[in-house]
C-alpha cells in the first residue's frame, strides 16, 4: 500500500505553487499598540508603565484636584462612584476599573507578540503567501482607527452630560476639560484593545486562506496546523477575559440605556472573528481527511479485489492479505483520528459545559 499521495511529496510538503510569492520567515514585529506607544516614553518596564497608565484611567483625578467642582463634572453626572473616593462603593468601582484597564493594557502586547511568533513560522504553515498579508500584519498596531472610534462614545456621553443641564462657567472649564480627556483616554484604550484583537484575527484569517502546508496525518493528526489553532484560541481567551469583565461596562454606563449594548456587541464581534479564520482551515483539513479516506478505499479495493457486488471467494485469504488487512485497519484508525479543526475540540466542549 502506498504511503504517500501525489499531492504531497516525501517531506509532506504540498506541491501547489499557484501563488508565486515565496514565504518569508524573517522576524518582523507589527507596530506597537497605543498603550505600548505611551509606555515607551517612560523610563520604566512595560508592566510598571501599564500600572501607571491604568491609574491615570481609573482614579478620579479631576475630583481629587478640585473637590468643589465634583457635582458638575462629567464623571459625576454619568457615574457618581467615579467622582471621588468617599465611600466603599466608590473605592470598589475605581478598583474594578483599574484592574480591567490594567488587564487591557497588558493583554494587547501579548496578542501582538503571539501573532509575531506565528508570523515567523509562516514558512512551516503555508506554501506561499499573498502580498496583502504583510500589509495586514503591519496594520495590527495601527492607532488611527481606535483614536477616531473613541470619539463616537465620547460624543454620546457628552450628549448625556449636556442633557442634564449642567451650568458650565470659567472655573469649571479646565477641570471639565481634564475630565473629558480622561474619558477619551478610557475609550481609546478600550477600542485599542478591540482593534488589536480584530486586526490579529483578520491577519489570521488571511493566513488561513493561503494554500496550507499540511503535513501527513501519520506525523500529526492536526496536519501541522496546531500553531494556527493555538493562536486563535489564545487571542480569543485574551479577548473574552477582557470583555467578560462586565463591571467595566457597568461602571462606565451606570444604568444608562447603553448598559447592555457594549458587552453584547463586543462579544458577538469576538465570536464571529474567532470562527472566521478557523473556518478556512477547517475546510482544508476536511478536504484532506476525505482525500485520505478515498485513497485508502481505492487501495483496499485494489488489494483485495472484492466487494459485496463481486462473487464470493473460493480460496482462503493468504498471510500477506491478512497482514494487509491489519495494516489497512491501523491506517483507517489513524485517518479517522485526523482532526478537522486545528485544535482539540474537546477543550471547547469542556469550556461550554
């Protein structure tokens, strides 16, 4: 029985070279995320700088610096528990926001590094790559979209503030401006986190659409696609741990009609983007599994030259035929063990239950 396929050479490498551009495995990092760009100007390790940045986002600085103006601040109007540290509820609210902000700041460079590590291994994963793939890779650290997108919720909270009929005088303007700036930074940080995940999964989807370098099933039941599955699961875990911190949205909205929209919308986007890249990998893995099954069936028919549609044999099976039968059974088991997703699906089943 043949041990290979015409579509795969002796090293398990696909011979499809329809895309002319070769794969580069050189180490290239995408641009820094927004929190990293802020931290790079501080003479501190990134974790320490992230702590300071999270404190800037969480602590009620305008209220602490100008206590007399607290009742008229944007933070106080939208969420009284962010205006100061006067009660246990205030302290808990600020602490929750600090923890979530710190996590979001720390998760973004982890996502970026995971993608960079996978990018270095592209030569082992695809036979050739589209030119647009490098462009999508460099776009992961883009700051333009988060900076612009953060203006949308900022205008929303300003509209709520204006609707309250707060009197704004010259004494309030500088403190209010600082309060608005902090809210803008909060939204920028959140949208930077969302954009990092979206851009990383979009790049992964681009990789999955390339001709994959599937290795033989007898070397790896995941057909060599484990790095893509591991990256997708890692990105999803980092993202949903951040989004799952629902207090982040609760304290920002404070019971307004926007209470449910941000987490539901963000989780929905995350689920779609989690399945998007894996869908293309899944199709190619299913195709390969079906191809191996068809190949084994053809070999079986050629070896035994019998089926239920042919007359029954009159001579006993030879030793060689029995040995081949055992071999076919072993190969069939290994083909059935080929995964059709680039990760262990039982992991998701356990998480779901």
